[in-house]
């Protein structure tokens, strides 16, 4: 009765919690509740599975996994800085894919001793190994890029890489078909080959992708991990794993589509295209001839009389860990009667929602965070815009130069504000490798400094007024 009645009912409840959890996570006000609902759904699903005598005969490994996982999770939660969240998310995606590979492989090995496996089970096993291995190794490369490890700073050269990727995909398809039609130890050998080839493909797929496309890659790898989990659910005949994996896979694909739309690029272009310097790449010196710099005291005087101020955070804010200083400056402006908002571009930072996470950590009110489409129509009424570490997402060339590599990409129209303050260490280009005419516009002032130090200096100057 336990396995046939109670387990399916609890799985149904867990699935409902997953769905309502995702619904609640669609809005900042209910996101915490949604996260708790999803966690509760997974907790009861795990408990009812562990207590099923038909599935678990010994608890030694289960208890060991709980202890090890709890320790690792606690250490990561305490040690990882919010600025390193993209790397952590990349690792989570990879571990999810790796777990799918191991579980599917263990089940295949368990049933390989002379038993003829159903076609559905073998197909699911092949997919789990393929997608899971691509996810794991692709995520490890993404982690290396996000962590800026020396060996991943530049893509390692691979001649005719797209051709090699296509050949790998073809060989994987043939091997998967051979595995589905095989049985016993033959299927196990095919599975091992699939995992090895998919591991190479995962590295090759993510290797050439640049940092500007990391938000899309993170979202896509998250989807892959969900699809691998769903395939593993078919392998071990676990409905809640199929449902949870499908939800993660679908939501990841939707998020990937949103990120691509925000960049005005197709997924194929992100995965196989390469951003090249645009038509103005060689005229940076001429363009920046009229750049004007400013000081913390001058910025403080501007902000002291501003009625509406908008911060535009980018990856530079994350690197400088300036989110708390930005919050303090925002509070000072509000104390003097100004309205403060934060304009968030969908692909700012290194992962979806990166800026939202950092500002939430600094206790910035959710209501002050404005999406690009919401704030752009009123940008002309903004007194001062402070661009902190953002570059390509505020580059007017996206609107004016059809030959630019970011042509057509929706941007935050900061150039339409009355005054623009750009906080940046230098005039170096963004990930797209092109100059930014915003820096030299008549209404723009450059404040050359580290992000955190710059904002702290402005805070100090405002307190002295």
C-alpha cells in the first residue's frame, strides 16, 4: 500500500508545490515564499522515497550523503560571497548533470546482467548520459571563465571546432542508437562511450563563448541539468524526478529565450557565433577626444539638488563589491528629497538576475528596481544617471550603428538623461570590444576610480555639504 498509494499521492503534492513555487518566484515580493515551497516539495519527495522499502534497503549511504551534503552546503552558504554567485550557480548546474550521469549509469549496470532492457529505458539512459555529461563539463568550463582562472581567460584554440562539434554530435547519435538496440554489457560499453564523447563536446561547446554571453550560457546549462534529471526519472521510474526535471528544463529554456531577446541575438548565434569588433573599433582615440572627467565633490553637488536619480549597475559593481556603498548613497539622496531608482538590464552581470541578487543582499527595496522596458520611456525626466560598471548595455551604438556587433540589442537609454555619471577605471571597452560614444557625450561626466571607492568618496562629499 505504501508504494502503490502513499508514494504517488505525496509525489503529486510535491509536484503541486513545485508548480506553485515557480509561480511565486515570478515576483520579488513572493520569491522567498516560492523558494520555500519548492524546497518543501523536494523535502517531502525525498523523505517518502527514502522510506519506501522497495527502493531503499540500506540507509548507510543515504545518511552519509546527508551528512556530506549538509556540511558542504553549510560551508558554501557561509563562505561564498554574493559576487561569486554566478560561479556557484554554474557548479550547481554541473553537479546536477553529473548526478544524472552517475544515477543512470548505476541503474544501467544494475540491470545489464543478461536482462533485455526496454527501449524507453535505454533511450532515457542514453539521453541522461549525453545531456548530463555535456552539462557537467560545460558547467566546469563556465565556472573557470566566471572565476577568471588563468587557463580559461582565453578560449584555447581548436582548429575547425564547429566541424569537430558536428562530428562529435553525429558519433554520439550513432552510439546512442547502437545502445538502444543493444543489451547487457554491450549497452554499458556504449553508455561509457557516450559519456566520454559528450564530456568532450561539453568542453568544446562552452570553450569559445565569451563573458558577455555568460548569462545565456548559465540559463541554458540550467535547462540542460533539468532535462538530464527528467531523463533520469524515466530511467529509475520516478515520477517526481520527471516532473521536477521537466519544470527546470522548461523554465531554463524560457529564461534562455528571454536573455537572447534582451541581447537581440539568436541562441545559435550565442553558441556558434563570435562577437567581432565593430566599425568604430579603430576610432576610439578620436571619439574620446572630448571626454570630460569629474570629481566626487562635483558629483555630490549634482546629487544634492537632483529630484530623480537612477543607478545603472553592471558587472563592475559586482567586482568592486560596491552594492552596499550604492545603497548608502541612495539613502542619502532620499534623505534630501530625491527619488532613487535602479535600472536593471536583463543581461547585466554574469548570470540572470545577478544585479537583483546583489542589490537584494544590500537591502535595496524591490520596488526601486526597474526593468529596462519600464524605465526607458521616462529616462528623459531623470536628473542624474550613475552608470556603475556597465558598458555594452548602455552603449548608444546599439541604436545608431547597424554594423556594430551589438546592433539592435536593447539598451538602457541613459544618454537621454539630463546628466550621466559613468564610474569606470578607464576607457577600456566592454565585452563586445567596441568603444562607447556615451563617454564623450556633452551630458556625460567620467569618474575614473574603483567602483566602491568612487561611491564611498561621493557619500563622504555629500555628508560634508
